[in-house]
């Protein structure tokens, strides 16, 4: 655990905030102070992201999270994740169910995503090309486009939100090189197994996120035993950053039902 970074603040039921891919725990800056009065907030940087060290051997994100929760002695926790963080939360409900009391996702399904929408595949391809070429500036810009979604440009977003996203993405991408091996071990058969998840699952989606991300979240909530979905108008892939007060209300309304 000594090469992982996490925040642990507040008291109450454990609420674990899992950031999106190539971001870090700071994407939750508008949630942590608002929720720490009533919950024990645990916000880690995933392996290879933010202030957590890169992997030196093969790993699964869900196992790293499970080891952290056991280290902290949380017992069953509520896992809240955006994008990659949501998929880690779902994987953990599948692989380590004794550690999970509820799951909240945003713009994600399981850790086996699929992309068919033209805007999503085009943006993803441009980002991958920039990464392969070692062009950090271009990679940051292409990846940050997911914040805008297919119907807007980054100029339509709050500049402060865009600036925070760019900073986090640059920080994480700069820890990696184009030629490094990918040490991540996939979790298998997640979509078929998701029907066995019996803890409450909520999706809080941005209404103008990409059709692929919305579709996967919808498929997840329709597959699990106890799934619900709500949407936040005028937001795309990071609704918690674009309209934090609305996101926090939706999350707390759900938490009160548990």
C-alpha cells in the first residue's frame, strides 16, 4: 500500500470515490467536502494514475482497490465511480462482493467497454494516435474532448473544469511512455456475470454524454437485480464536475435509500 495514494477523510459509512481513466482523485474536489460531514470518504488514485506509482507487475484495478479497503478495514463500502472508476466499482461487486454495499456509476458499464458510435470511435482513435506518437499535448486535448461529448466543444464548458481536467490528464499521461507494456489483467465475462450483482446500483449520467457511454450505463442498470438511473441535463462524461450540486443531490438522495 505504501506506493498508493489515497485520501481518507470524514466519518460515517464508507463512501469510496473512484476517478475516471487518466484522471485522479482531484476530480472529486466538489464532492469530498460536501460529503465528508456525513460519510467516511476514501478517494484513491488508481495504480499508474495521479500520485500512485506505476505498476511493476501484472495487476487488476479491482484487486488493488480490494486490498486498500481491507487495509483500511472498511467492511462493505458504497463505491462511486465515473467512467473507468465506475467499471472498477462494478468489477469489485463481481470479484469482491463482500466489500461492496452499493454501486454508483456515471457514463460506464463494466470493464469490458465497446464503442460503435462514430464520434466516440473517432475521438478515441485520435487520442490513441497522439499517444502512440508521444505527442503529450495532442493526447491531452483529444482525451479532454470526452468532457464535451459529441454535441459541444470544450469552449462550451466552464473553463475552470476544462483546466482541471487537462491538468489531471497531463499529470497521469506524463507518467507513461508510448512503448511501455500494459500490465493490466482484464476481468472476464463481466456482462454475463453482472446479472448476479444484487446490491443497489445507480447510474447518474450526463444527458449529452456519448451514446456508447450512456448505452453501457443503461445496459448495466437493466442487467443487475436492483438498478436505477437518473440524468443530469447539460452535462456529458463528468457530470460531477460540471454540475456538482446537482450530482451531489442525486447521490445523497440515493444514499438515503440504502
